[in-house]
C-alpha cells in the first residue's frame, strides 16, 4: 500500500477521464476523479450526443417533406422546439447517470468539485481539503473560444445552445468549422434564417476541397447564407431584445441569436499546471509525449486539453492507453494515422486519410476517383441534392490513402470503409468486392 491517498487522481470526468479512471481501477488502482460540472464531459453533456439528437430531429423536416412523394399524406406538421429540447436534455441526464454508475461500479471515488494541482502529487479541492496521489491525470478538455469584441456577451456558444428558451427566427453563426456547419443545418431545418459568418474565405479547413465546396453549394441551395472574410466587429442589443451584428466588409445583420463557434481552447487556466512546472504550448495545451506524460513525471494528460486531435474517440483511446500502460502493464501508444471524422451537417460528411491536396504534396503521383450521384431516395423525392464520394489512391502502390464522402449516411458508410483504409487495402481490393445493390455505399467498389 502506497503512502498516497490514491494511486491516480483524475481531473475531469469527460470521455478521456472516465475511460482512464475506470480502466485504471479495473487494473487494481485506487482512483479518484474530480468533476466540477457534470460527469460525461463535453461529448455527453453539451456536444456530440445532444448535437446528434438535434441533427436527427432536424432531418425530419426533409423526411416529412419527401414522404409525400412516397405516398404519405402528411398534413399539419408542426415542430415544437421545447419538446425536442426537453427530450434531449432528459436523455443527457440519463447518460450522465450511466456514466456515474460505471464509475461507482468500478469503485472510482467521484468528487463533484473543482480540483487544483498544488504539487506534483497533490491536489486541492474547492473546500480546501488536500489529497495526494502517486499520479495525476489532467483530462479537463476544452472550452469554447469567444473572440474579444464589443457585445460578445450577447452571443451564446455550444454550451448554451442546447438550452434555448425558444427557437430563434434569425441566427448568425460565427465560424466555419464543425459546430458552425452542424448548427447551421440544424437551425435551417427547423426553419430559422441562418447566416454563417467567417473570418476567412473557406469552411471546414482540413477537409477535401471538393467535398467542402459541395457542402457550401448544397447549404446555399437550402437557404443558408454565408459571409466570408467578415470578422466580427460588435454585437448591439436592441431595445426589443433582438441583436444587430456588425462585421468588417459587410452590412450589419439582424439576429435573434448569435452563436460563436470559433474553435475550442484547452482548459488549462487556473488549475495550477504551470505553477508546478507543467509545460504548456502556445495554445495553452498541456505538452505531453507519446505516453501522455507531461514535463512533470507524475502528471499526465489526455484528450482535448492536449490539443492533439479534438475528437471524443481519440480522447477515449488516449485514456485507455494511459491506464493500460501505467496500471495494466501493457504499454500502448495511440496511433493517430487515418483517424476517421465526420461533420453532421445536412447532408453529412465523412472522411478518412489524406485529402487530394495532401496526397499530391506528400506522394506526388496520385489517382483520384469520384462518384457524383443523386441518392435513389432523393431522385424519387425530387430533391436535387447530389452526393459526392472521392477516393485518393497512391499511384505507385495502388493503396487507397483517402476517402471523402458527402451524402446521406456518409459517416455510417465511412466508418466501415475506414477499416479498409486503415488496413492499407488497395483500389484493386475495393474493386474485387462485389457491390451490394442497391445502396449508396456500393459506389465505393464501382469507382472508375
Ligand atoms: P473548428 O476548429 O472546427 O472551426 C473554427 C472556426 O472558427 C474556423 O472556421 C476558424 O476559421 C474560425 N475561427 C477560429 N478562430 C477564430 C477567431 N479568433 N475569430 C474568428 N473566427 C475564428 O471549431 P468548432 O468551434 O466548430 O469546433 C471545435 C472543435 O470541436 C472542432 O475542432 C472539433 O475537433 C470538435 N467538434 C467535432 C465535431 C465532430 O466530430 N462532428 C462536432 C463539433 C465539434 P479559420 O478556418 O480561418 O481558422
């Protein structure tokens, strides 16, 4: 038995922290986890999970519309934001309960309080009590970045968007990334007038250009407006409660809500990291090596607070690898190659591996295959919305090095196809697979 109160003290019960806590405990470690907000973290409480439920809710707008072409007599359909909001929040409560139960079942001590590091092996809780641990894991995640401009206090972020009292008639969304495009789709389907305002001239930087262009084109066709090269200047609150957004290079935009989606910053402020010698990078993220160890040997970090790849499944992998390596005698290093990702826009995007531009830069000779098609369901519905699948192949080896898709269910299809890319399969292997007909996914084995 060590002299420490715990073998591991985890700060933050989000995706990475919960996984690390319960796996370390299952390896026999005495674990405590401190959480100042709610168990589950961003993904479960104010991110992936409630967002995906809103995406489902929003897509009914198109499904109900299209159903008429499929013979359904759909009349008098009305959307009630408060019903969806409350059901989604109830589901979040249920999941939070399950996360808490999992920790209890693994005999992890859950401290619902803020914890600050006061020594390499010592933390202080909000009530002043100090606790020692042989190792500390920082899994505090990230927090929405709100640029500094007059009136920014009138805007909301993804933290508040799930709790809106009423659906705004007009929404201005700042940013052109994941959250901006996902919520633009959600609000637009619910009938709000949506304007995306971005400081640059591109959406979804990092995704393949053709796929981004397709989303932009479809979004504009659906009625979403875009303003590019238009940094925010200020937001005024008007006497009637509405807002006016002032931008560089653009006319002011009236709005009922402004959502800031300008990236997320690592949650490292005020938790004592630098005071005990933990090095942070220029963005404020904890610098860690491939074993998730910081510059202080007893302090580790996983997930968004390390700003490697800000995705839940990556944080979970990192938490698992940390616990297996340190407490399970199974040294594990996370492999960051070919991590699939998705944007749950309308329609959604799925991608894995190199974009065409990256492949051309890195490999030189590449072959590109695309399928630009209208999903069968969209054809009958009279919906003029085309899917685009794109395969990037290393010309020297025939290996598929990238898959990029936009269209109905693209993330579902991409997850399975990502196995083939991760396994290093070739275009010939895809071609050798018989098509499953009729499906959208069959396009992947029919690319010419
Ligand atoms: P993103 O990094 O996706 O996009 C940020 C956007 O804000 C970019 O368009 C960026 O422009 C712009 N921006 C950045 N800084 C500023 C600034 N100071 N002023 C004005 N605009 C700025 O961030 P999100 O907030 O959309 O999402 C945060 C993270 O959460 C994502 O990176 C992602 O990892 C994760 N996430 C993942 C989802 C998924 O997997 N489906 C869904 C939602 C979030 P520019 O391009 O010029 O840099």
